[in-house]
C-alpha cells in the first residue's frame, strides 16, 4: 500500500484502495487490480489528448474515444465494489 508521503494515483483514490476494514487480502488484490486498470486507461487518455491537442485535424471520433475511456474507468470502479462487498 501507499505510505502517507506518496500521493494516491487516480485509480487508487477512486477505488479507495486503503479502505479495507476487514483486512482481507482478496479485497486488497481486487482494489489493486482495479486501480491499475483505471490508471492504465488514464495514461491512454492522456496520451491520446497530448497527441491530438492543438492538432489542426484531430480524429473525427476523438470525443467518442475519450467518452469510452471514461465509461470504462467508471465501469471498473463500479465493478470493484461487488467482489469485495461483505
């Protein structure tokens, strides 16, 4: 887990990685995996935006790409809840 001096990643904060009152290892593993996926998608989104920012001709579907990445991140965040629910 993160120590207090290391800021949480977007994924870690969205899944509340450090919140595990039961102390179950499986809860930690599920949240860790979900956080990693959210962070990977955020890196993809950032790369996409930096590639086409100020581009004279961004892809026609640029908005849709960003929307779909956001939907995927939200679905992962939501999906993380159910396997750890006690």
